[in-house]
C-alpha cells in the first residue's frame, strides 16, 4: 500500500506481534521544497535515516509488517508531537520556551538539519504548517495506530520496533571500556515503553550476531515510543539506532559497498526479533 505519507509493506499472513516502523527514511523531496531550501540535496538529507527501510525490508518475508515514511524528515518530523511548533520557522505560533527540541530547531516542522544548518530563510505560515501535518503527519500516525491495534487484537500484544540510524560517532558517549563505540543503540525510554524481558531478548539478539550495543545512551526514544509504548497494556515499543557508517557513504548519502553485508547480517537479526513476538 502506497500513500503520499507512507509505504506499508505487508506479509501475506502476519504471523508475529512484531511491527516495524521507519519514520525518518522518507526521501521524496518535492521540487518546490528543494527550490525553497538554502541547502544542497546531500546536505538536506543529512538528518534522513537513509535507506533504513531497505535494511529492514526483509521483515515481511518472516511475517511482520513494515510501515515506512515517504515524507522526508526535513519536511515533517514524524517522531514529534503534532503541537511541537516552532515560532522561529512558523508565523503566528507562540514561542515555546519550555520544549528543548523546539528551541533547538527540531520541532515537528524542523528549522535545521544536522550540524545546525538552517533549512530555509524566512518563515512559513501556520496554514502551510497545518497543511504539511494534514498531508504527511496524521496519515502516517493513523495508519501506525491502526496496525498496532489490529496486531494487538490478533496476538494479545504488540511489539513496535522503531527503526532509525545515527551519524558515525554520535554514540561516542556510550563507548565501552575497551574503546568500542556502539554499532547499535536500543532505547525504551529507560524502561517506560517496553518490558525488561522483551528488551533483554532483543538486546541479546543483536549481541549474539556480534553487534556492540548500548542501552538508552545516548538515544532513549522520542514521541513514537512515548505515544505507543505502554507495557502495562501489552503494547511495547523499542527504538533501534544503527551507525550509518556501517552501510552508508554519509558524504553523498548513498549506500556504501558495506550495505549488502550489513543487510544480510540484519536479516538474521530481524528473523530472530520476529521470533520474540511469536
């Protein structure tokens, strides 16, 4: 199923309570949006979780659905609350001095991309901002909510795997005593979005296949985990951040020669994660 906001890939028969979501891998940049930006296309793609949807695409072969964004993160950030509006980029919005994400330029309509580079000069109107949300934000979340509810109804629980990537070295603060910087950061908002049992099982899967894994540091999860992760209601959500340098040429934002090798390795990981939900 293809929508302006998302692509939903479904297995012939869903056989697991695990659902995969890739909210930041959208790469459909309209000509009008690119014409308004101050940045070259590789620069504006710096905040994109490029090709993460491709890395996890094998999920449907093992019975799990995958919902992937079409909308780029630089246009609308699907991992933010819909009211996280930035007065520095949107006319007619009250200044939000209490929200650190909005203040830093990373609201639901982003003002900046990686390394603090402004996406455009000037502001958009509140009407334009609401149009973006209506076209791109709400359809994605409505579909994700629907999938999670259907999965929980069928299996008695649901495990949302929220798939992301991180720039090389961004997990430096979580490096291990032997100097290794994590390949993967797993987040559950410090236990509030997923049961410890499920988190430990998924962390073990990554470690069993040789990945160095950090837990909640430096990324614990944002709006999607907060909104959809309710362990007491048998609804679990885990965020996965994968080091982009393992599969991506970050300079040009294209797949590197290592992409296929990592994809093959992740196929085994994904297969075992799906088994956790059976």
